[in-house]
């Protein structure tokens, strides 16, 4: 999905699981399941300042909500473990997994050959397509192919596949990638760039939150040429932790496809306007 070419994780020789024991405190407290995510990639995950019925407290303070949070809740409940969400930058996720600081990554991460050198992955828990986000009243709103974006200034997210695929657009002005979508959306709205690459749920969420934006989708032969596996997201655990991987996979299998679709639809409607 978004993260087809993220920074390769550092391989650490030692490091136990971040939740290898019970929580401190009352006898009988549950074992932790520490999940890493950005909380800055709506509708998969975003930050809230106030508590509500959907979001979940973040380890360092504040709250996180989104599709990934709902998936994480379901899995923690199925495993009878206490969910702990650890908010961190994208490039810190894989090193944190390998060091044992977190148990799993649920953050819109794609299972790639490089990542499999240092992590094990579940089957995908969401599949989407690629699109472009543009101004609703701009010159590219009615585009139907990548050729229509010839000469446009297009931006992607730093250290992701969504930056590298920009060069498939003929005569494109490849803008400097930015770290997260809120910054990118601000650049689009200010006119600094003409379009943003995104997966469809992110684009739909951006359009729902910002009425002045629009999503441009393409027929298969007129859009980005990618492997569909590049737009699927999976859950990562530390390489070799087969017990946790199998338990998470079993929990994931119990979430019906209709429920996953509904969770994503709800997340796109619920995300804050600033995301």
C-alpha cells in the first residue's frame, strides 16, 4: 500500500518481545499487545485530542483512531491482551519491531520482499487501488489517464511507493516528497503542487474531510502500473515470532470481509478535517 519502499529496518541481534510479561499492577492484569503506528495517516490512523467511543489512548498521551486502530482492538480482544498503541514516525516502526519495543506494526504497511528479511507478515487485511488527489475546481479534476497529468507537479509521501511511482507520469514535475499527508494536503490546497498520489481510502478520506478536493481514479490501462500486492496492507511481527504471527492471523481471519469494509467506510467518514 502506501509504504512499498519504506526504510529498511535495522537488524538487531537481541531484543525480547515488548510484551513478554504481564502489566505491572493488580494481580491478574492482562499481557500487553504493543502495536506501533503513525497516528498520522488517515483513514488508517490519526490523532485525536479528546477521548470518544472509537479512539484509543496512545502510550505517550492523546488518542488514536482509524481503521488500523479498530483492527488492533479486534485482535487484542481476540487474544485477550491489553492493547497498547505506540505512536512513532514511519521510519521508526521496523527498527522498533526488531528491537522488541513493539510487538506488531498495524500501520498501512505493505508486505515486501525487503521487509520480509526482518519481519513476518499476516495475509492482507485491506486491499485498495491507487488514485490522485486534486483540487475539485482545478484543471485536473476531469482527468482520466496519467497522460492528462503531463507537465503537472505531483507529490508523494517520503520513503513510500507512492513517491516512486510518480515517474510513471509523462513529463511530470516530481515534487519533493513530504513526511505525511496533512502537510501534502496543505501543499495541494496552497497551489504548491497539482496532485498527490494516494491509495483510494486515503484519497476518499481526504475528499470527505476537504470538500475542495477531488479523487481521480483510472481504468487499469490508463493508470499506474503496479502489482496489486503493493496496495495491500498486512500486519508485521518480528521475524521468527511464529507463535504471535499465528495467533494474530487466526484473530484476523475471524474478522469478516463485510466488517472490514464497514470499518473503513466508517473511518473515512469519521476522520478529522485536518487529516
